[in-house]
C-alpha cells in the first residue's frame, strides 16, 4: 500500500475549506434573507455564494491533479502545491468578500 499523507492532508484541508465557504453562504442567506432555492439576492450574499462556487469549481480541477502528482511524481511536492492552493483560496475568499474588484494581489515582478 502506498502512503500519501501530504496529499491526504491537503484533501482534508480542501474539504474543510469548502465546508467553511458553505457556512459563509448559509450565514449570508439568513442575514440577508435570501430564501432557498434562490442563488442571487443581496450583494453580500452574492459574494459569499461566488466564493463558494469558485472554490468548488477550482477544487474539481485541483484534487485529481493533486493525487496524480502525488502518486506518480511525489507526495511532498503535491502537498506543497496543494497547500499553496488552499492558502491562495483563503486569501481570495477574504478579498472577494471585502471587495470583488480588489480581490487580486499585485504579484508583478519588478526587475
């Protein structure tokens, strides 16, 4: 049996992150009185919902790639890449909830 602890840990972090975004949507739905099954309403609800959906959409690409990388190239590298993804999604979510227009970080390299 092959052990891939870093890929497994990152997968659990992705599950926790998607759970966190679900909680944010639920709280926003209640706070801004957006009745189910509506997926639009108050702007702050819409932001929380987009963070959740963007995270899920992105996770669908990440997870298979993470496990394939871990199995065929190396678990530590997959773990580092996955952890970077999780941190980036958290930063993205916080920024998007504050102001969607300013969600990107300036990562321009100046030489």
